[in-house]
C-alpha cells in the first residue's frame, strides 16, 4: 500500500509544494475520493474499510517526502 500511496502523492507534488509554501496558514492536502478511485480502486476501497490505517500511511509518506 505504501508504494501505491507514494506514487499517487508524487503526482500531487506541485500541490504539496504549494501547501508547504503556505504553511502554517494552510496545512491540509485535500484528496478527492473519485480521483483516488480512478488512480487505484483497491486503495480507495481500503480507505473506506480502514480509514485510520490508510490515512496514517498517507501521513507517514508525506512526512518522509523531501519538500
């Protein structure tokens, strides 16, 4: 799952960088569920089944990104 999330977030690098520049006024990356589902239906379904776990992995990946 971590690798899928890393690839997904790499596609959102520009948006992540924008949020980093606006920090602390802006702190959240909003991800459209349908966009995630188009990227990987299994990952989107896992988010529904285990939201805390999936969000935690997203947070870990974001924390490890070189921004």
